[in-house]
C-alpha cells in the first residue's frame, strides 16, 4: 500500500529487492497516491495491518476490520493476542 512507501528505508535490503522484483504500489485511502507505471488504483480501506495487530495485541477488538474467516483464524491460532 501507498502508506508503506515512506518506510522503505527501514525494509531489509530494499534496494536488492527492487532489483529482483517489480514493486507494485497500490493506493490506500488517506494517503497520497503515488504516480508511475507500477501504480494501480484500488479502493483499499483506510486501515492498516499494523493498526489491526496493535488493536489485537492490546486486547481491543478488530472484528469490524476483518472478515469472519480471518478473525476466526487469528483466534484459533492465538495470533496477536495481548501480552501477559
């Protein structure tokens, strides 16, 4: 998503990754849409996986941000549960 473009300096070996694969950037609501040949407009919601993980880790519900199958999977696997 376009929200991650500002963070590529923190990505592990991003420069090498750019040489190996075509980076495709998808616009995200609430973030400036980049321009270029590798940009595809899509109606992504104004939420991020980081926000969902943070909510789950703090014990808050993220059910309104996730489909039922995804919510069920995270619960079954105890993923992103609050730290003791």
